[in-house]
C-alpha cells in the first residue's frame, strides 16, 4: 500500500485520464486546446507521454468534437473529448443527445459506444449566460446518457476512471471553480468509484441537504454555521445524477424529516424537480410524514449576468442555504 | 472508359443497381398491400448509380453512410437482401432495425440519422479512427443536397481538411429537399465548389452515369487511402418521385420529371452493357428473376424471425437509472 498523496481537483482528473490511457491504448483525447499550450490543465502532459496520435487540439466546432467521437467509438476507439465550458453543450446537442444518447439504444445496444464527454461548469467568475451555464438538465433528459458531477479530488478521480471504463456514453462535468482549491489526500494506489452511489459528505439528524458539484462545498460551509445554531444537517453529494442514488436520499429524509435540494442551475425544469419526483415515486408515504415542506435553492429563472457580483447574488451562497434552512425549523 | 473497367465490376454494378431498383419497387408494393411490415416509402429509384458506383471501389472494412432514399442499395456494400429486409421489418437479430435505421458493423455501415446530415460527423469520426489506428480504411458519407447545408456537414469538412482524414463527402443532388428546389438553397451553380474553401478537391459528376461515379470516386478513394485526405463529389441526379410516396409534388415544374426520367441510370447502363456484349438479353432476364426470387425468399425468411418485443428492447436499456 503506497502512501497517500495530496492533490488538487484538476490534478486528480489529470491522473485519472493518464492512468486509463496507460491501461488502454484505444483511448484518445481531443478538444479545443487540450494539449495545454493555452489554459486547459486537465489534459496537461498527455502529448509528452502518449504522442500526437493520442491527443489532438481540434478546430473550434463543438458539434464536430462530439459527433466525431460517436463515429470514432463506433469504429473502435474510446474517445475522451472535451468541451471547454459546459455551456457549450447546446452547441453539440444533437451529437450528445441523439447520436450518443439515443441512437445506440434505438439499436438495442447492438454495439458499444464508449465515449466520455468532459465539460466543466464555469460559473462563479461572471462569464455570463453564454459561458456560466450549468446545463445538466439538458443532458439528463436524454435516455442513454450517464451524467457525473463530482465535488472533490477523490471523487473526481475515482468516478472519471469508472466513466472511462464504461462501454456507453458518459457526460463528466467537473466544476471549473473547484480546479485549484481544496487539495485533498487521496490514495496513491489505484481506486475507482461506481456510478450511482451518492456520498454522505456530512452526517446529521435534523435536515437532509441534497446537492452536487460545487454546491456541496457551499452546503458544507452552511452546515457548519447551522451546527453552531444547533441544527445538524446531513449533506448528500449525489456525485452522479444519472444513475441517481434515490435510495440514499430516501433513507436520509426518512431519518431527518426535512429536505432541501440545492443546485446552481436554473430553477424551471432543473434537476431538483426530478429528484423530488423520484423521491415521491420511491417513498410516497414518506412525503406525507415530513416535518416541513420541501424546499429548493437554485438560480432563479433569469439569465446569468456577465458581472461577477451580480452572478453571485443569483447562485446559492452559504448565507442563502443557512437562512433558508433556519426558516425550516 | 468502360473498356478499362474489369468485367466482374461492370457486372457487380449492374446486379447492385437492379437489386436496388427491385427493392424500391418491392417496398412500394408492400406499402400498398396493407401488410404489417409496410411503411411510407421514400423512393430512390433513379438515384441508385451514386451508391452503386462508389461501393464498387470500397472494401468490406471501409465505412459508409448513405441517405435514407437509397439505403436499400447497401447490398452493394455487402449487406445481404435478407439483412436488408430483416432490418426493415424490425426483425434484425443484431439490433432493433426499422425502416430507415440500417446498420451493419460487419460491413462498416454507419447508422443513419433522422436529423439528416448529422450522421456525416459520425462517418467523419470513423475516418478519424481509421487514421489514428493506422489502418488504410476509408469512409464515405453520402448526403442529400438539402442536408448539405447543415452546419454538421461543414463541421465535418473542417475536421476532415484540418486533419487530412480519409473520407469522401458525396452530395447526392436530387434537386429537391422535400419541396424546396436546390436553386433556392444554394447560390452556387456547381455544388462541388463547396470543397474550395476547405482546401480539398471537389468534382461534379453525372450521378445518373454509374461509370462516371465509379471512375471519379475510384480516384478520390485511392487518394484518401494513400493518406492524401478528403474530397467532395457532387453527383447530379434527380428525385423522380415525391419526398415520400403520396405527397402532392406541387413544387415540381411541369415536364421536369419526364425529362429526367429519360436519363434514368438503369436503362442507360443496361444499354451500354448490351452494346459491349458484357450482358445479353437473356442474362438480364435471368438476373431479374434471380433477384426477384431472392427478395421473395428473403422476405419469407425475415417473416420467420421473431419481431422485436418491447420487453426485449427495454432489457438492455438504462431506463431505470
């Protein structure tokens, strides 16, 4: 057993890709500026280690980046492709939603389609609606896509390795705002994390906070403040939206009797609605026994502004979670 | 020109064209019959020369993506009539088929996309895989003049040219995208001019002349196989029938279809082969019967297979996730 190592989120992603590329020579990476001459850092050093047949900077045409991945996977490769920002998902939506998400199902899984589309949510620095969108609602609606949104270096590495080994398409959405902060001790030895298993990031008996991606850190900070006020929140990090670990959510809500769902995506049609309905289907009686109405905290249905201080007021902050949860007691 | 083409290839192309034509006619008959396997035919009779001429230059391990209109001409790529009919009637043993959804991994047949033209990116991806895996396989993407305006085609060309991918783009210009004339949707006369801005060669051919399609695609396919990158062929042909069987065709000028039907590629090619003594009239009759019998037998075979059931279809899916 090798010692632990301390890594950032982006280093964890980088390690996952390289380890998998060493294991399987059919893996190839392409996307805009992935070689690393610009500012993309998740794929640094791949050219040097694996050569130009394994990593390529592409022309800037997102639908082509993803569309070609579908064909290359059909023809035997295992592509990992990147879209520089998750808000570019609409640019490639036919390729994502239909080619990757529907067509192989239409064929009754007659062939495998091992593609990972890696695309970071880029909110938090005032890049506006065009660049800061958290687009998970657009992709979870496709019947054949798995959707993964990790919050820590440990999760990012273990989940991404599982995504790369999956024989069917996965959308892996890290958060740009997590890349370089929050170093974490992770095992130096190889490990993977299965998709569809949520993680309790903080145990608590009074309220369940269900969230994912960067909002996990926000929720943890708010939970610490709530604890000072005598409220112990349980923070569930979904890690993957599809598959969804509804069992863990149901068990936690049964215990706490209170539920708040937090995400930074827009409210209308957002994933919070899906979580709640899945919970109702899973445990219809449970809903009737809750101690308080279920709440959700999300961005409002107003386009994100190109101004950091205004954007901050639209995406849930520690104070927002703290205040809303307190109102539930 | 015809003298230089090997006799077995001339005969293969004839057989492929007749098969395509007879399948088109068979589907029409099926649609009119009230049979449970019927669908609304999008007829491609009169456009077969494009797929057939190109496939005569392809190997089994090359990739191809065709249009919905001439998908049944894929017997030219090696798919059997049995597989065509099983696929069409949802009885395919390798996957759920459907009337448009032809796919065959063994013969490099890339699934068609209902969002027309988006599948050209998939074919381009297959060409990328062929290159990255150090093979000398090529990919061909055939699409209509209308889908040719989709951004996905341009994206494909951007990648193919920048990365010198072994792919041949083919516009099967049948003059109409549903009810819109190609003249309304392009400002250029010669559709192969589209290649110029991407820096690869383009050529317009008479798409109703299977020999010209064969010759031009042969040169481009060899060029791509040798690592010299993509090319574009604009094959001029004509949609002799409605977008789908039964629509009003109000957009068509009077007499236009009649003029084009005189250029039907099948009688034209038949005459060339008869003149050259590659085929005799009795060969033709014999082949006609042979193919008709094979279609009949294949449909009976297809009907003997179980249809896909909704439970089987769900079995493999991740709907529960």
